[in-house]
């Protein structure tokens, strides 16, 4: 049981740190102030994306060195080893400040880092874990393939043993952030004769290795956040293997659980900001007093808040080195549904201005949110998969 005075001292320290480095967050959305971007997918150019990564890395290092970067993490790897209550307290204090966007590091911090900690051999953990959680390393997840889709056990990328390690050949697709990543977690088939779940091995590769070719995929929002990645005789030392040979499915499950926890949590790109922008839009359009609009905004605010609280609880489990439970499926499902509701309400308020760019701040920007929303229903497991998980693991229904 954490003593209240401990939490109060901790929160005071957090306030001192944050107030010295970042400004307070404005309470609401003021019309025409700041960016009106609400896209769920980034449209940054390569240079802009690299700049975003640099900012995220610098902030993460500052936060980590002050003792707030990995509050629940093991002390031996640079964490503070504190209870989840301290993590919640820090998030509560930090929510009042305009902290830099950490989304460019979310795959490293929330998925690849915990997986390396859980499945990497000691030499790899000594090399990578502290650096990942300090924000020095951006990472991507090389799982999906053109011929496998969501059936990750059907991957065909091959890893063949060679002296000192492995040679990898294959193609990955829909790889978020590969173009700005330092490392990538890859699933490869190491025994083509074994049942498909048992013939896979996981590796951590250097994205600058010879033979790694990254090609951007243009999305319908106009950006290129996703990539195809071709692996052509890429050498991976055996000490970069995650888990045992042919036991990569267990590694993949760890990563996927962590992925859903991060997708369920709003993180720096909180949907609550989008709700505030909708409230400002309703006022601008003279609809703030409409009882139907009021009711729908209230329901949306309630659902988004619930989604983020459940997601942050699951994320706290991950950052404490524990696997989250099925509540992360609830959070992820709520989040993707909230994004659809945001689009519906924006459409109601904007009408044709949603699809015709009048140049007015806070209007046509919603088109990119609408176009990016289908991806949210697919990433980290489709909505249908999440409903099955909830039905079987939460409600106890038969498969």
C-alpha cells in the first residue's frame, strides 16, 4: 500500500520537473489557435518524420534521466521499480502539460522494448533495454506479409542458419515507421516442415543492415506512414535472436498483447483532444445548444475517457513487465468505435465542408481523420478479433 504522503512528494517532484521544461496545457480548444490536425495517421514527409523522432528522443531522454521515463520498470535496467500508482500519478500530472509527442517511439517503448526484456538473452538486454526505454532507439514491427495478412503464423520470410547467425530473405508489409526506425522485430520461418505455429523464430534486426530495402506505401490520406520492407540476404547475429529457435510464436504473442495495450491507450495523441475540437466546432457552427449534439458529445466524451483509462491500465501492466489481461481488447475496441463516432458527429456538424475544402480552420481537416479511421479498426487485431477475445476470455462464451 502506497502512503499518501509518498505520492504527494512524488507528484510535487513531477510538477517541478515538468514546469521547468514544458508549458501548461490549455484547458480547451480555442478556435483557430494552433494546429487543427486530427488525422489518425501521420502525413509527415521523411524529413519531418525524422525531425519528429529527434524531438521525441530528446524529450524521452530528459524524462528518463529525471526519473520519470520508466517509473515501474526494473531498477537493474534503469527503471525506478515503483508501484503502478506512481505511474498513474505521473500521467495525471503530465496531462496538464504540453509535453512533446512520444508517438514516434511508441513501438519501441510499448512493444519491442518489453518483448526484448521478456525474451532477449542477457547480452541483448544489456545492450538494448535501457537504451530503448531512454528513447535512444526507434523500432518497428516486421510481422505482416503480403501473402499472410493477419495470419501471422503463415509468414514465409525465411531465416537460414549460417556461421555466427542467420540469413533472412522475404518481404514484410504495412510496417509503421520502418523508414525512421533503428531496429525491427521480425518473424521468420526457420522450419518449413513444422506446423506453422511451431516453425517460426523471432529476431531483432538493425534496419541499416545491408539488404534491408524500405519502400513507402502511400495511404489515402496522402501520407506514407506505412512501408514495404524487403529483406535480401540480411545477416542477423544469433545473439539478436529473441527466444528459442522455432519458438517465435510465444514472442509474437507477447508483442501483440503489448501492441493492443498501446493502441488502446491514447498516449500523446489523445482522442480527448479531438473531442475538445468537436466542442469548439459545435460552438462555431451555432450547434452547442442543440440537445442532440450535446447528448452525442457527452456520450463520446464518456466512451473516450473509459477507453483511455482502461488502455492506460493495461499499458501500466506492460511497462511494469507484466502481460496485460483481456481488458486491452475492450479498450482497443472502444477506441476504434470512438473514432467512428467522432467522424459521424463531425459529418453532422460540417455537412459538405467535410469533403470540400473551404480553407476554414477546423473543418476540412476532419476528412483525413475519416480516411484514416478504417486503419484503426484493423491495427493490433481487427474489431472482429477483439469481440471474439472479449466473448471467450471475459464472458466465458464457447469458441
